[in-house]
C-alpha cells in the first residue's frame, strides 16, 4: 500500500453522490477533505476522528443486535418455549 507522506495529497471522484453531484475526496497525510464536484465549499475531517466515529457506529450496531437477541430470548422464556 502506498503511504501518504507529508505534503502529498490524492484527490479522487467517488461513486457516491449527494443530490446528484459526485462527492470528491482529497486524502492527505492526516486529513480527509470532502466537496461536491463543481462546488468550492470544502469539509475537512481528521482521519483519526473519522476512524473513531466508525468505531462508535460499529459499537452501537453491535449493542443494538445484542439487545434484540436478548429481548427475543426473554420473549421465548415468557412463552415457555425455552
């Protein structure tokens, strides 16, 4: 895998779109910058912050699944099926 070194950035057009415009992403050594193709407004996010947000989303989804399984087990116990 190619390392992103200081001062170098890579810009790519993504397959994702927002309101009909493709999303452009620029990956730098420590930041991600998003913008809509054809627009100048830029939105920056640190890579660490994006990673931590992804971890929180994953933890939330796992907790939601565990809760659903727990509620299903309780329902089966109340009905006498387990």
